[in-house]
């Protein structure tokens, strides 16, 4: 009787799953409260921070750094490799690129916003609790606390935006609003306005990798929503930890050097 | 009666089997394409395509597609004499301009088997087709610029002199005409000794990289047609230049191992913005005993500072 | 026979449906404040947004001698006087007036939620004071002051870490109450306790898996923290400070041990012991209660809006030009 019951359950669940149309994807282990476990230290392995579109390698802006300062190549992380700028906004992107050594907020150690924080060349850590999921970024100590309860409204614009999250199956979906207009998507001048709305999806694809997707919407700058996607890799070395990257010090000469007392 | 028929039939069969065996024995003597563990035709090894056969048919050989054995020997002797940088028959200025000595050279000692008078097989005249008008303008402008500014800075000099790339296709030159082919599941890699450039060619049918991604050696994609490896390369950088080619260059290469010691390497150059029609060449590759050596071009590029420094010194004199 | 089979299918479907249903409902609004004693993976629950604002001074007022605790009545009187002080306007035209407007929301200490404490000082013990500096420390402080004399406004390098938006002194560890934005959020995941301090959006992600500290030559402004549980108390041990952290003039040898105990739903008792053999003859400890607040952590974008630095330096350069010394 037991066996028949068990196999019936199996059949029933299988029927249910097939009915829902699920393909057998990787199923992450669960946290103690039954949610997909995304805890860990993660990092993107690409050159998206240089340029989210496909690009060949290129000389860097400072010849004194030679090959060390050169831009690495990349296949791009934008689906379709096209960013649908409105015509006037496409011109602004070109202007940004031409003046990027003056305008890129990363040079000044300003907080990178979302999604750029995800693919900075430094790791970030997910600390997953029930009501909140914290994403702590090594770059500039930037941080987000994602509310996993009923969505709340942002009290004010900020650099890292306001994040509300929920689960869709094994995917963590984070809705990010209220970012100010001062961040860029990369070092190449891809930008947005303060109407930016980002929806991120973090899906475990294996024990040590996540699929990361972000849909970007900003009707003041783009003619339609567009998407970026990339894998995120777990730091599996023993005792991996985020270290301090308090970069204000590294940006001060750039920002205030001209105000230094002479002699 | 039946028994007799049976014996006759049996004998006939037996005889037939015997001759089948004989045929099989004969077949075993011919070359069989070796295969890699995952079933690809095995092209692996270290190969050279050095040859005295020129890319283009010399004008004096117009109309002559194939040399006679005597003509070939004569051609080889004459060529080796002409290119010999160790001859001392012109005085100091001539010696200086010849540069290097034959120790560095590895151009081969023979014309190709088959004695074709050019590596180019199409068009039939064995010569590169004419440039398009826009390419002619482009090339003329570049040459004029080079005459006016032969050595203003590193950008004035060619990609080989700058040690950036030896480029494609694999046309033999005066030295280091060596290539190592290595195959793994789903990939063929070709390591060009000069300038230690490795092409890692996927065979899984994936599309080319996005148009925004350009490269000096382009973006290769391979597949097998029977026992021939076909490599399709696009996405060339605008700074690449094969006899005037542009970033529109579409290069198709074919590698067929025809016996233990020969890979037939054929390439087709298709660049409608540069050449008035596509053209093809065929160059045999034969094995060499040496490994691939490290060609540390840039690290030993004294020539660059010599050229630029020398030019600056001459300008200072004026 | 078929009857039983159908029933089994039905039960199976129901079970599956229930499971799916559970998954759906857990995405529905959760409770606002967690009152559970443990996290899902069994850690004592310290989670929430907390304030360590307090009217209790770090060191005991001189006149109180060895008196470690006030009475309830004395406390009430103190609180009344404190809010009167906060509401009083500074005299117009004075140096104190050229500063923040303390009646501005967020800077008004009368609005901050203060934890209840009868202590006369945060520092515990009969002295209630930071131990005196050792002679070598006094020399260090004097040398530094001498080197800085006349150069306080030369460059951003001569300004305090807080003015540069690199590190706020209250951040520590140890974590001390700040004049404003004295808020922090604790988020716990398996094997980690993360403490986010609002000022300056610094997170300490503290592993509790027993791993060793960082190598000696890796120093950090906020040191390197390792945690473990002793019963219901989180004990955090921090070393590897830089010599520029200089918590109350200490050196890179500073060693801080903090203890976090959830006293009740709305209170965490936070205690710390600081020691530095190159600075103080003995360790010293303090107790600071933290109160739960009903507020998110806001983004304190200190550096991004640091007009202060530009103004300080350009003001100084303007002074220099007037004096003819630029």
C-alpha cells in the first residue's frame, strides 16, 4: 500500500510538473527556511565594466600604463548587442565617451548603482535572511539591502536605488527603482536618467554559478526596454572574503589635488 | 545434378572470395586518413608551407600554368641565387640593404610538387585580380602617406615590423613558415610560429562574434566537409591589411590531409570592397622535425627603435 | 483497485498543490518585525534596524567620581535638560551658529530614539574613563600634533578621515553612538552576521565558521572581524587595523572584542573591550544598549556629496591668497 501511495505521489507530481511545462533545470539546495540558497561571494568574469557592448581590445586612456591600462575585449553582455538609445540620447552617449576621463563616476569612487555594481571587477557577497537579502559589494563598500517582504516605497533617490525582491521559482527577482541619474552602466559612457527602472533576476545554474539578467527600462533615454545577461561565478577558494576597497583615498588627488597648497 | 551445381557454385564463390582477399590486401597498402579519438580527421603535427613557388605567376611565365621538370630545376637555381643575401657582389651599400644572412632564412629549396608556376590557382592567370577603384584610392593614399611619412612614429610602419601580427591567410615568407595543428574535442587550433599566434577554431556551429567585435586575425569558425576542414573567417579589424584588404575581408580556408606527409592548404579571398573578384590559392604543407620555437618578435624588436631613432637622427641633420 | 489508485493520485496532487501553495504564500507580506528568538538556520536572532543613540556620555562626568548608576529620577531630569538644550537656538552670529541648524529634521537629538540606561557613562567600572595614554602614546600624539601644526588645511591629506568620508570615528569597531545617523542594520545568513552601519554605508560581513584572521600584512581601516557564538551571545574579535584608524589614538595593535546579546524584542545589549599595549596600560570596556527602530537604513552618500572638502580647501587657499602666502 505504501509503495503504491509513494509511486502515485511521484506520478502526480511528475504530471503536475509536466503540466506546468518545467524543463528539468538545476535546482539549488535550500536554506533552512526553504528558499534557494544564494549565499556566497560572487563575481562576474567579463569586461562589461569597460563596455557592455561587444568590443575589440583597445589602448587605454593613459599611455603611461601601456598594456596594463588597456581595455580588454569582450563579446558584450547586451542581448542583441544593441542599446536602443533615442536619437538625441545616442549623441549624448558619444559625448560621454569622448569625455569619459572627466565624467565617469567610477574614477571618482562614486557608488556604481545597479546593474553596474554587479559586474565591477571586484566580488560581492550575498547574505540571505528571510525578511532581507543583503548584497555587499567590495567596490567602495557599496551595499544594498533587498526587502523580501511586501514591497515598500522608496523614501528618496539614491545612488544604489531602492530594492524590493521576491522569489519566482528558483529565481530571485529584484525590482530596483529610485536611482539617481549620476551613475553610468560602464566606462564607455552608457548612461540613463533618474527614471531608470531595473528588474534583476538571479537564477542558480549550477552549484557554483548563477545566471544574472537585468532588464533596463528608461523612457527618457531608450526607445524600449533592453536586457543584459551574464553568468556570475562563486569564489570557491578557502576562506574567501570581501576585503576593504575604500577607494575614496585613491580618488582624492583627482578630486582635490588642484586645491592643494603650493610648495 | 544438384550436387554438381553446388560444387560449381561453391568453387565460383571460393574463387570470388579469393580475389576479394587479394583486392583487400592491395587496399591495405594505400594511405588511410588517421582520426583523433573523437573522430575528426587527424591533421595534427608541425607543418611548413615554405616553397620557392611565388604567390603570383611571374609575368615572364604568363600562360604557363605548369613548369616542366627542367624548367623547375632552373627556376629553383635562379631563385635561390637571386635571394641569397650572402652573395657579395654589390659593394657595401648592397650588403647593407640585403640585411640578415641566410642563417635566418627558411624559404624552402623547391617549388611545389606538381610544379605549378604560381600558388594562385584562380583566376587562371595566376595573378591577384585588380583592385576596385575605391581600394585603389585607399591603397594609393596609404602609399603616398608612407612616402611622405615613412617613420613618423610606430603607426607609420607595417604590422609585421611593429610585431603586432603576421595576419592571414598563411602565405609563405622568407622564414618561420611553420604551423602546429592541435585538435581537441570540438576544436582545431593552429599555432602560427610567427608571431606565436594561436587560432582556436570552434567546430560546434556557433555564429560569428557580433559585428562590433573586430580582430587582426578575424573570428574563425570551422566545420568538416567530409575529410576537409573548412575555416570561415570574418570580423577582420579595419587595421588588418592583406594586399590591400579591408575589414570586409571574408576568408575561407580548406585543409585536406591527402597523405602522411601532405596537407593541401587552400584559401579563397573574398573582399568585394577591395578585389574585383574573389581569388584562391593552393599551398601544400609538409611535416618538419623541429618543434615550434618561440618567436618573441616584440620583446626583441630593436628594429623599431633603430628605425625611429635613425630617422630622427637624419631629420636632425637636415 | 482503480478506486484506490484514483485516491492515491488525488492525494498526490493535493500534496503537490499544498507544496506549491506554500511556496506562493511565502511571497506574501511577511511580519514587519521578527520576534523569533532564532533565525531559520538556528542562530540567535539579532536581525533588524537598531539605533545606539544615547544621552549617556562615553566617559563619566568629573563630578560623579565613582558613581556608576543614576536613579530613575536623576535620569528623567537629565533627559529633560538634554532636550531643552537641543531645542535652544545657538546665539546668532557666533561660530557655533555657522554650522548645522540643529532643529533640522535628523539632526535634532530630541527626535532620536534613545535606549534606556541608568549608567553614568558608557564605560563600565569605577573609573568610568578611558585609561590614561601610555608615555609612548602621549609622545605619538604630541609628535602628530606638532607635524600637523600650521598644515591643517594644506591638503585633503591633512583632514580627518571623517571629513574625507573615508571612515567615521563611531564606526570602529568598536561602534560608538554618533551625533546623527547612529543607525545600523543586522542581517544574518548561514555562517555570517552582517552589520551595515548607516554612516558611512559600511558593511562588516562577519564569518562565524572559525576561520583564522587575515594575514598579518593585510590591514584594513575597520580591521578584520571574526565571530562565534557563546550561548546566545555573538562574540566578535577584531584585529588587523591600520595605523591610520587610530581609534582614540590607538595603533595598529588595537584589538577589539564585541559582544551582542538580544536582551528583549527591542533591545540588544552591546558591549566591547578595547586593548592596545602601545596605547593603554590596561583594556577598557563599555556597554551601549541598542534600540530597535522602525525605519529603514538610508543611503549616507557621504563622499558623493562632499562639498565640505572642496569648500574647506578652497576657503583655505583663499585665506592663503589674502595673507599672500600661496
